[in-house]
C-alpha cells in the first residue's frame, strides 16, 4: 500500500528543523471566485494566494529561536512521506511564534510567493 502521510521533514536554508506534531502546507497559486450576475455567469475573479506552511517545532535548547524569528527570504524544503518534495523560496515567518510550554512545541507560520514541486512522489 502506498504511503500517504505520517513522516515529514522540513529544512530551512539547508538546516533540518525539529518538527513536532503538526505540519500543513498549501502550495498557493490563485484563489478563484465565481461571479454570477442577473444575466448568468460572468466568469471568475482570480486573486493571487501565497504558498503557506504551518508547523510545530520541538523547542529543544539547541534551537536558536531568535535567529529563526529574525529570518526572512529563506528557502524551505518540505519532504512528505509520499515522496513529494516541495520548495518554497523567499519564505518569511508571518507570525511571532506561539510557544506551548506544556507540549514543548513552537507553532510557526511561513509564507512565500509560490511553492514548486521538485520531486514527484510514489
């Protein structure tokens, strides 16, 4: 049976980040809204949508959170368990980092103009 989920890896500028319990990802592109008038369909309105990545990281003592929060224009590589690899270039952190002390995790959100799939999965 094919793998569809489970393990994932995230690197920022070549350094692997310690993923916690969550990673969600949207490759972006455009959001379409169908416009319908009194005379019928008027077509679609397209709005550019950034690529986004939300993840939790294990807050180990060796994680330089200050440097991570100051980073911008980063290259993120997302490797999913199904074999697909995505690249987000020019990514920046869009939240200030939410720290869950009980779970020992930090939630971060990144955004980039677009994501490109560089490896097709199995």
